[in-house]
C-alpha cells in the first residue's frame, strides 16, 4: 500500500487505490471550499440527503436562481444565433463579476433586448404594411386608369346618346349614373387589398357565392413575393379590388377577407389623391427603412458585446449551479454552523485535497478550518483509471462493455495493442491503411481547432476515436506488408521473388511449376504466391491458421489474467483452487495447439518437409485417440502427449463441477458453527461474507444454505466454460473470413473496374472507371469494411477475450469537477 499523498500509481493494470473521506466544512467557507475542490476534480461526493426532495434541500433557492440566469443566457444565445453572431471562443480572463452582479447584468440585457426587439418588430410590421399599400396603390391605380380610358372611348362612340353633363370621374359607376331616376340610383362601393395567390381562386369563388354574383372583382399578381405583416413570411400575393352594392354585401365581403387572411388598404377614388397617397407612402417607407437599419445596428452592437463575454458568463452560471447542487448533497450539522461531506478520492490526492481546504480557509477568512479524515468502510469503492487523450478512447471501448470493479485487472491495457491488431488482421492492405492513416492524421493535426467546435454525431465519434483509428491504420499497413497487398496488388518491395517458372508452361501450372531460385523473400508473403494458382493453397491457409493462433493466444491471455485476478482477490471464494487447475490445463492445451500449428506449417515455411494433415490431427485426436497416427505423426511421442492432454481435458470437467460446491458448503458450515441461535452475529457475518464473495449474493445471507442451488449454478458455469472452449476458438475464424472478403473485394474492384476500363483505350471510359474505382474503394472498402472489421474486433474483445476474466460490474469514479461540466440542453 502507498502512503497518503503519494504520486498516482503507474500500475495501469489496476485502478487507483481509493479511500472514503469525511470533510467537516464551516458554512462561511463552504462555497469557496467547493470551488477549490471543483477546480481540483479529485473528490466524488456522496449524497447524504437522498431522502429529501430537491425542494426540501438547503440551497434549493440558489439553484432556482441559477436556473433563471441560465434561462436568460439561453435567450441571449437564441438572439445571437438569429443575428448570425457566434459567441467568442477565444480564451479570456475569468469574469470579474460575481453572481449578484451577473444576475443584474443579465436582467438588464434581457430587458433591453426585449424592448429593442419589440420596437423592431413593430417598425418592421409597419414597413411591410406600407410596402403592401404601395403595391395596392400602383395596381389598383392601373385598374381605375384603364377603366377611365375605356369609358372615354365608349363615351366618344355614344356621344350622341348620352348627356353632356355625364361625369367621367368614376367611370366604373357609369351604368348606375345613367339611370333616368336619380332617386333609384344605387351607390356602389369597393374594397381593395392583397390576398395570397394560392387562395385567389377560392377567394373569388366564395365572394361570388356570398353575394350571389352581385359583385365585380379585379385581381393582378404582384411581381415579387412580399413579406406578410402578420406572419413575417415571404408570400406571393395578388392585389384585388372588389366592387359591391349595399351594406350587407360589404359586411359579407369583410368577413370573407378576414377568413382568407386578405389585408385591406384604403384607396382614394380621385386620381390626384392617389398620387399624393403614393408619394406619402414612398416617403414613409424610406424613413422606416432607415430607422429599422439603425435599430438593427444598435441590436447587433448589444449582441456583439454579449458574445464577447457569453462563454465566461455561461461558465460562471454553470459553475455556481454545480457548487450549490453539490452543497445540497452535504449534511447540515445540528449546530447549523458546519456542513458534513463524505466522498471517495484517490489515495494520492489526499494532500492535494488538504491543501485546497487550507487555501479555502485562508481566502474566506474563516476562523475555523475544515477537518479532513479517512473513514473505514466495507462499501465497494468506485473505479478510477487515469487516462490521457491517447488511452481514453481505448478505455471507453472497455467501459462500454462494463466498468471494471475496484482493483480488477484492466483489459484496456491490452486493448491498446490487441484491438487495432485484430482489426488489421481483417483489414490488412497497406494501400487502404495509408488512406485511413492520412485521413486520421488530419484530425490529429487539427485537434485543437476541432475540439472547440461542434461537430456532427458521426464526425464527433470519429474525432473522439482518432487515436484508435490511427493505430488501426498503422497496424493495417503492417499486416498489409505481411500479406503483400496494395489495393490487392502484390509488390516486390523487399527484393525479388524467391521463385521462378520451371518452363514456359508454368504460367498455367500450379505451384508445382515454380522452383526456388533465390533466397526466401525477406518480409511478408512472396509476390509469386498471389494469384489464382497459389493464393488458395498458401495465403488462404496462412490466414486461417493465423486466426486460430491469435485466438488461442488471446484467450490464454484472458485465462492467465483470470488466474492473476484470483491471486489478487485471494479472500474471494468465487475462485477455488480447482479452477486454477483447470486454467493451467486450458493454457497447456492452447500452447500445444500453437506448437502444432507452427510445426505443421504447409509449403515449406520452416524449410522442413511435412506431409501431415493438421485437420486430421486435431479431429482424430478426439474421435480416435488410440488409432495409429501414420503420416499424421509430427514428432516422436505425439500419441502419448495427445492421450495425456485428452485425459486432462476430460478430468478438468468434473474438477470444475464437483469440488467448488463442496468447498462452499464446508465453509458455510464453518462460518455458522456455534451461531445457530445468534441472529445478530449471523447477520454481521453474512454482511462480511457479502463483501468478500460476490457469488454468495445469489444464495442469500443468514438463510439456509441450498446445496442444490449452488450445484446447479456451478453446473451452468461448467457447461458454459466447456462450450466456450470450442465456440470461442471457432469464433476467431472471423479474422480469416473477413480478411479474405476484404482481399477479394479489393481484387474485384481493381480487376473488374480499373483494369477493365484501362483495356478500352478510351479516355472517357478510363476517367469513368477511375471515378467508379475511387468511390467504390472509399464507400465499400474504407467505410463499410472499416466499420465491419471494427465491430468484429469489438466482439472478439468483449465476448471471446474479456469473458475469461473480466466481470465489469463496478461503477465509474465521477468526481466533482468543473472540467466535466457540460452546458445544459433542453
């Protein structure tokens, strides 16, 4: 154990040592103390007021106050977004305002903006009405002017029949004025305005039906869309003038105009007044435009001033709200002079926390200092792994499966290497790896700029896992060089091929037509082994065997980690010596399988001729263990070793099944011996057992021990272990399958698209072929295949690797830290 205040441990395999601490804080320094602890970010507070509702807690009023300020800040941000002004992201000095001053400032800013917006909306509505009125004066004036010219022409034609005293000032009323009896003349009125163009036909139809045809309607579309004064949206409208007679018809028409959203405007009948009204409207429109522009400039200046300080104000409000929220988790002492806090902290952070408490006492001028003490508890501590920007994404992959329990072996250490490597086994192509590397390198080079921007969901995930992706690309380049595949094309990068054709017919022959003429190709697969005649016998076999080797190696690593977990938690009854025995047997079987695979290398890998069939060796080892091996014998004593391993495998099954339930029963009887009638002591002992053994949780503490239940539980685990030994190993064949799929798809795109387009000797076809090849490579191989290989590598780690040793039933260390504060979104 390390002493208090030591530096953090460098043992990445285990989480940081945690301790439960109690802090007694005077009320006068409580706010500043929480502020310093939030800056430190190494203390996770426990809620000591869980039985109280949020409204019953001490600082509920302050939280409500911070919530109101947060609402005002959201309103200010909405106004900035509407104006196209972004909050300043440049680092500035901390705000000098305290919470009271900020509350006053936000209130004044909100009130001023509300007033400015109200005036602006009112002016804008008036301006839009004047624009519509201007259109009415122009279009309706054309109606009357056209009608007047038509009436003059008609008057000249029928000059001999009409009275010389006829007036032409209102030519549309001509027929009514021709009545011989003035007392029977009917006064005709009109209404002008604008109606949405999409409603014009229905508007005319309803007017005709409502007035029974006793109306005359003229419409003319406006050339450009106009802004509706009510809705503020751009709408295409028609100017209309409807003539009617009688007050009843007028009432009906007014109601219809309201129903259709038609804006009505007065129109003078006399031509002189029309010109005068048009001139007045134009003048007022210009004045309002100038006033609106000045108002917008004033509003923009206010918003720019807010934008320069918005981030600081928002941070201060969120910080204060988090402080009061944490203070509500503390218990108020009976004297109401101090607050009692409990929480978890790493052991190495003890001195840092004490320093923060001391500084808070001095800066707040408190006469009484805070008291820091460590509590003894049997409660399970949280899990805390210190990570950096490189290891965070790998640790998140593990935590997505389940957070490690306290001091459990951390799979994230191995995931940093094994995850990108297993991905690369399936994705191996150094051409595709270079493309992936370059794309990810851009994210890493611009990470400072991108980290301060809001990215989309997919881009955010890619940026967060940029170091995982670049490791995947580096390993893909490595495995691609081993496979000797560059967009499925082999290259002689490390020298010439070691093989050559024996005779001219060799081009159509199998690998038997090749002879070795040079030293072995120094790195990776020989280029001559690519192609239809050699790829299936060798490269296919290589990938299949390598996938099994990697699977057995990684699963044995998981078994070894499970063994060390058992050693670390030696007091736990969950792992018995009998299971340790089975772990050793499983590891021995795995190592033997690896040796057999390597020894049985086809195609003269080790320059040792071998004619045995590895498939027969592995299969008949179980089906016919006593038969003569014949040509399948790899080494002397192989049959004896196979029988010994088979016997150990068979013995390990009852060895896992039977001893553990018996040991559990024996330990249960020893624990409860002499305490049959002492309920309290039995309960205490049961609580102790609960902290030591997780498995006994399912059996109930202080109750009668059920041997049958324990036996069935162990039987399930034994069956799962035995089946997993086969199914998990076979699951690693996905490495082989996806590697072949990736290679074949790449070959298809190269041969059937790029080479086929090249063979036409046509520039247009070649360009189209190159474009199709690029999009197919990016869309299928660099996106879909990357995602597929990523998900399969994720499954191999979660299921085949981590289930051997990793329980993942802990809970994450969540310290009170201002660095982790995220902006509220509603």
